[in-house]
């Protein structure tokens, strides 16, 4: 064994093919004079795990990525026609049954979302789950107070007073994705993670809709942040409404023609 400060190379297993070096996004690895992987002096590892994940010979370990925590990668790809159909069939669901999403399912969805790519593998996101229709409605009420204060949503306010919730749509569960307020890539990271969660939820038969009013109100209204118990220094970058949809959608409506520019 050749032990470096963060990587451990089994020289008996290593084929010295340089694949681990080639995939390192931070250029933290190089090949030594004998073509074994080694750390670059003063390099910075972002703990993405590419080097460990790509080695076909199990020759490399990383002290920051415990071997027992690794999961086998899926080695079969879904049929493209099936996957395209799944993605194209996705609808924003705004009519929900009353039962909240159970804790085990939410935990599984959050586990998928936390593995979504983040800028430089920073993994800075924080999640807030509001589960139960009464709790969600209380949050809707705080958001509605914000909308009243803007004077721009008079129809929504009137409908709210008639018992119609166009803010969180009577969803039984809401999930908010948060990032440090001083983190430049928070919106992008949260959007990617929420998209992972949305598709994982749909694969489990749940209806999903993006909670735009939640995101806007949380950035502008202190009482909404208090209702969420948002940690100090964090901002809400996006959210999803989740639950069992009341209805089944049977057709894929048309979209605008593709606008594309090919710069070959």
C-alpha cells in the first residue's frame, strides 16, 4: 500500500491507466514517476468521489469518503423512449388528496435530492419540510398576508377569503430548499436538487408543483421566514408542493416550437 495524505493506492490492484487522474475536476490528482496516482502539491480536493467511483479495479480509496459508505452505481440505463415519455408526461399537480406524504417516502426523496450536483460539490443546502394540511395552510396564510401587503394579488386574496388556496393549493406537504444567503450558487443548486426530488416523487406516484409564491414571500416577508423556522443566514431558494394527486392526466399537451441556435 502507498498511503498519501488523502488517497490510498493499492499498487497491486492499480493498472496505472490514469483514469482517476483524468476525471478529477479539481486537478487534485496527478501521476507520479511510476504512473501511480498521487496528490498535487497544494491541491484542493472537493470530495466529489470521481476518482473512487471510476476505478474499475478497486485500487483507490479516499480517507474523506469511507469505503463502507459507497453505494454501487446503477449499471443499466432506462430505455430512452420510456424515459422521454416519463419526462414529457410530467404535469404540475395542483389538486391533492388530504393524506400527507409519509416520513419514509420523504426521507427517500431527500436522500435523492441531497445527491444532486452542487457547485464545486459544496453541498451547502438545507431542507425544511412542512407536513400536514393544517401546517401547510398556516404557512399559506402567512404568504397571503405578504401578498395582501403588495396590493398586487387582489383576486387571490378574495379567493382565499372564499376558502380557495392558490398559494400552496391545499397540498398536504411542502418542502423548501434553502442555501446560505451569501452563497453565490444557491439558486442553481436548489433548482437542480428540487428537480431531482420532483422526478423521484413522480416516479413514486406523487403529484408535484413548484411553490413559487413561497419562494418569493420568504425572501420579502419576515413572518414567512419565522413560520418556516428558517435558520439564520439562510434563504429559501425554491420549494415543492407534494401529495397524492386527485386526478390522472392522460394526454401530453403541445408546447411552443423549439427555439434553438446551432453554433457548429
